[in-house]
């Protein structure tokens, strides 16, 4: 009987330890998230499963072109996945031709799926000067993305960033680390 109680106790301690470590990893290191929608095509597809790195930004600042995850402020348990375009203190503008400028210089990037259509410039007033803790984000599918160009999203505060999309874990034929630059 003593041996059985010891085995049950050891198993319970083991399970509590595993659950505790799992909680710490999910809370502070990484978590799984699923892409819903087409706003990040062709980089990410609807249904892709990602691991979000929640620890890197504790030691370094987000960088331009990182793909980040942040909560949608008007609906609980809804998260957006977008690419950082503008960094704190920068001025972002988009001209009528859909070209993006950072501090007056044309942004050289190849992530945008297409040229931004005139009706997708957004309802923010350009130029947008970012605060010291704000980021301007956009989806790669620029004409099908609700992002910083829309008031409902706006600029993303540093404190709202959960982490960066780090690795795709599903579908199996696309498993791999996501390229950020």
C-alpha cells in the first residue's frame, strides 16, 4: 500500500511539474496561433499554424519587416498578424500610386503582394508620425488587409505586441522558420 501511495504521489508531482512548465512556456516563451483570412498572403495562408516567439522582444526591439501578433482591441481573443512597416519615431506616408515612404524615402521591400489600390490607402491622414512606442503595420496582401491604414487598428503600441511569428508548424509541407528580412 505504501508503494502504491508513493507511486501516486510521484505521478502527481510529475504531472504538476509538466503542467507548470507548459504554463510557463505558453505564457512567457511561445504559443501556437492560427492564421485566419488572406491579409498576409502570399507569405502566410489561411489555416497556417504558427509558433509565436514571445521572448525575443523582452531583450530586443521589433524590427522592420518582422511579422508580429497583437490583439484586436475591439474583440477579445482575436489576434492580428501583420508585418511591421514603420518604426517608432518615423513618419510613414503612402502616395496616390500606392508607394510607401518612410521619412520621405521610398521603402524598398518586396513583401507586398500587389500595388496598393487608391481606395485602399486607408482612412488615416498621411503622413503618419509614429510615437516613441508605436509601430505601423500592414498585411502583405495590401488590398485585402485591415491594418494601420484603418482607424480600427491604427498604430500598434509596443506593449500590445505579443510576439513575432517565428515558425510555421502546419501544413506539413510548409514547415519552417519564417523569413523576416
